[in-house]
C-alpha cells in the first residue's frame, strides 16, 4: 500500500502511529512513553498519510504531558489516543460553530489563480496582505481583476511581486523541485544557559501552575497553546492593537486562555512584556525571524529576563534555510512543497488540490506543544533555559517522507467528542481536546476570552 517518494524522504522508516510517536519523542530527547491508539481512521482521506500524522502528533504531545505529570507526582507515564478524535481535532475550525453558524475561513480574494505558466496561491485573509496583492498586481479588489492580473504573468513573478510588496503568496511547485531546496530538522530543542534545576511541584493536572505566554496567531501556534491550556496551564495570549485577528478563528483557538493586548512599539508595552516574561515558564511565538529581537526580545534579552524560560518558535518555513523569513500559511506551504500538486494528480484533477484539513498547521501545533513540554521536562532534570523551533515546511517534509497511501472514503467521526459551551459570544460548538492520560481527560475550564479583556498580569 505504501509507496515512498524518492525525494524529500525523512529519516524515520516505520509508519504506524506508535512508531511515529516514539520517533517524535526521541527528537525532543524524551524517553519512550507507552501510547495506546484506538478508534477509527479515514476521516482525513488523502494520498498522504494525514491520518498517521494526526494520531502521532497528538500522541507525542500527550506522551510528553504524561511524562511531565509523572515527574510531578502524577500516575506512571502512559497515554491513550483515539485516532478518530485526533483527526477530527485537525478539523476543529471547520467543525466550530457560533450559535449554530460555521466560520467563514477564507476572504474573497484568497485562493488559487491560474498564471501564464501554472498556478499561484494568494493569501488575502488579512487586510495588509490583501492590499499588498492589489499593489503588486495593480488590480482592483475583485476576484476577476486579480485573476486577469495573474493570468498575464508567470507564477514565480506573481509570487515574488506579492512577497516584495509585503504580502503572502506561493507558486505551485512539484515535490521534486522542493526536495532540492535546503532543509532543516523537523523540530529542535536545545539547552541555553546554566540556570538551576526547576523542580516541579505536585499537581492535579500535568501543567497546573505552568505559565505560558502565547505570542502567536492563525492556527499552528494557537493549537499548541490551546493544548497546553487543556492540560492545566495558565495561558495568556498577547495580541497587538495593530495586528488584526480573524475573530471566529481566534475563538476556536482560544478555549481555556486569557487574552490581553500590548503595543510593543511603546515603552509601556515593552515594560509589560518584560514583566510577563520574567514570570513565565514558556513562551511560544510566531513572529518572523528577527522581529521580536528588533523589539528588544531576542534570545539573549529573553534569557537575561528569565534564564529558566522555555521558548518555542513557530515558523512557516524551516529555520536556518533561505526561506526562513518568508511569510507563509498552511495553504501556501502546501503549494510550495508540492503537496497541492501531488494531491491534484492523485485526484485526477488539473487544478491544485489541498489536504483534507489544515494538517500542516495542526500537526505543527502539536509538535510545538511537544517541544514546549519537552523543555519543561529537561529543565526539571538538568536545569537551564530551553529553546525549540518547529515549522510548517518541516511538517510537510515529515508528511511527505511517510510515503503515499490509497485514497479512501471518509471515515465516521467518533461519538462524544463534540461539546457545547455558553460564552459571551453565544453558544459555541467545538471539538474536545484529544488524548488522555489514564483517567484524566484534557479539558478547557473557560470559554474563549474577548480579545484584550484581560490585564497583562499573571494570576
């Protein structure tokens, strides 16, 4: 059933969720933790092994939480994952409803456009990125005008013009072309500094009392911090008054969190963030490389403020590669890495085809959670601050390296994994957090906050 591609192959060779989970934990230098998988598969039909990636990424993050909890006096480290539940969690923003209404996930101008020699994907969900497309292509804010502008140019020309104008775009590439690009590891986690051991206290949940600063938006980073909140962490999302959120998507990604806004271009905003950093255990950030450093929060500054801090960078493209600073989103990375092209071929289509979920985003989110918890485990054992990094493109390479499978019909979602919660926004329907540690089921204690409703303070 499995056909392995010649290019883009990663180091692991076994495809079961159990094997992949153990391999992922090994990347974070964590000891193996028993993880039992059950439930249905086939909820995310694709020529790629999306089901395996969903189960294994959730499994690895859950295993890390189990290990940390054991260090805190919890039960012996072991975990269970319902594979169907993990797959449905990868569809959380598509299942999420506000007062019975689903989210609108794409702006009018976001989409795939034919070019003179192929295809290009434009991401216009944020006003600044939409305006960059209009400037770069000298067109009107109408799909027909954008289509006409793209049709007269080469795909790479459109990509470079939009990126140069400050927007987000990707030309459709073949997987062989992408395999020839420089690549980095799937995840990194390394010690920084000689801070003393931080011995964890006894806790009623794996991450009880752990303070997490969430400086992310748009799925991957928020999935990571949402998972940490489900296991008991105090997660404070720090937004910017100048950077918009997608309101509905923000809600789905913010269960169990608090939210504030800081203008880091002001002295007061930077002072507030310095105080938060000093009291944090974990910082997860999705700024492009160098952006936080330019605001005074580079690695050295963060280590000076808090030598025991665990930091995790979530990027679109792999750290240390030529594209590391490039703007990107899940759909763009699928275009750039050959996933959209091969998915189309497998479906017999002459137009680009996406994965059945924002799988790169969600998997990268759980890998970021694994990295963050791994850092907490290591600082409890040997001290130091810890820094990790993950990327959507690295996750795409992992997915590609698992080979191919036959397209199958969609499976049946598991029972009892959807819930409803009253909130200031109306009744919310959502997917419960996947995974379990013994009898402990992760859960969110609070509904999503109103953006900026909380003070920039730890509880």
